[in-house]
């Protein structure tokens, strides 16, 4: 291979590394959502409700969300008591997966999921 060929290969590898470093992967519960934005958000809500059913111990919910790198906080501006947010920057888009829930006697009393994406 010529010197020029090697330089092109090295440049291609460097560009690939830079581009892949700019993209965050989605949390497992939010990966491979189907269709358009509204369909994807509805699918995420259904996944959240199936994986974290009403009556689930809140400690288990928090442990699983923390394991998937969601940021959990008290949500005082919502009818739900708590929220967990996962934010990912992709090459031309930013995406947020948000899970909100309320608790009664240590158990999940209500829960919902929302997915939003903003692209340039």
C-alpha cells in the first residue's frame, strides 16, 4: 500500500473515532424505539409501564434506573413525586428519556415514560 493509502486509512479511522465519541447510546429500556416521534414516545411509555408495574417496590425501581445511568430527582412541579432523566447527545440530535412516578407506602403508585428528540 502506498504512503497516500496509509494516510487515508489512518484519517478514516481517526474520523470514525471522533464521530463515535460524540454519540451516546440510549438506555436499554429506550433503545430501538419504533417509528416516528409520537409512536416512539408511546412505545417508551408502554415499556416503562410493563417493566415497572404499579405496586413495584420503589427501591427496585430506583436501583434499575440508576444501573441504566438515569439521573433521579424529586419532581416538585409535577403531579408525580419523582423523575428520572437520561440525556444523550448524538451527532446531529439530542434525546431525552424521562420516567416520572409517584409512591405510596414505598410502592410505585403511578408511572409514565416520555421520549423526546431534537435534531438539527
